[in-house]
């Protein structure tokens, strides 16, 4: 048994784990962009 087999939840394949990782990374990227956009809008409104 290797480290991957020990770490993976039952019923998940390596492909499932990689897919989830990709989706999580994409979500983080969009969340970061949305936060930056919100900050820029707030600053623009404050500047009037």
C-alpha cells in the first residue's frame, strides 16, 4: 500500500481526486478575481 492509497477516501479513484483538485483551484481563482473586483468597485465608489 502506497501513500496515495492510504490518503484517498474509499470509493475515489486517482482521476476523481485530480478532477476535484482542478475544480478547487478554479474556484479559488474566481474567488480571488471576484474579491479584487469588489475592492476596485468599493475604491471607485469611495473616490466618487
